[in-house]
C-alpha cells in the first residue's frame, strides 16, 4: 500500500462558523462601545441637569426670601384692594338706593328772626328738621329751596342750611333766592 498524504477534509463550515463568531464578537464590541458612549452622554446630561437644578433651588431660595420680605406689603396691598372693592360695592348700593328714591322739593322761607316758615307754619330749626324733614327723608330725597327777605341776617340763613343738610346727600338751592315776598 501506498502511503500518501492523508485525505484532507473540507473545512468550509468551520471557517464560516469562525467568521460568524468574529462578526458576533465585533457586533457585541461595537454594541458595548455605543452603550458606554450613550451612558457617558447620559451622565453628562445628568450632571448638567443637577447643576441647573442646584441653580434653580438657589434662585428659589432667593425668591422665597424676597417673597418673605414682600409679604407685609402684599398683605397691605390686598387689604387696600379689598377695602376699595368694598367702597365700590357700597357706592354702587348707595347709588342704587338713590335712584330708587324719588326727589321731593321742599321750599321754605327763613324769617328775619331765624325761624323757618313752611306751608304757613313757622318752626325753629330743630322742630322743622324733626317734624318735616325727617319723615320726608325716610322715603324721598329732598331738594331744599330756601328764600329769605333781604333784611334777614345772612348768618341765620347759613345756620338753618347747616342744620338741615348735616350728614345728608341732599342739596340746597338757597343762593340768590332773596325775595321780597313772604
């Protein structure tokens, strides 16, 4: 027998397996590289976010300190706003009541002795206020129209007006109403 070289076997599938194994190792190496790179980017972003958060918290502390300093002023401002809103509400209610009431004209004369003559009866100032004006004021606004003789002392007329108009929203049209008639 002749001895020759041993028969070589085909090793193509082994080479293909080694190539495949090499490709798998290369793929996982690249995958590991990209994962590590992504992790580094994520860590950098996390660090930046933490720095920004620290800056925001520092600013938040400054803002809270400023708000604490401004708190009394804010309370005062809010109290003033509430007071003004209440005043506006009261003014609107007062205006509504004013529009709902009718206006009555009361024409009176101030005599030389300082008494008030109204519809043929003479009153002193307090009695006129109590007996004539007070009942009318319950349901009406009063428009006062006063007359006086030229000889009537001006101080008497002013005193009569002051008593009648005290603490009221009514009006008096005395001026230039001097007359010679009674």
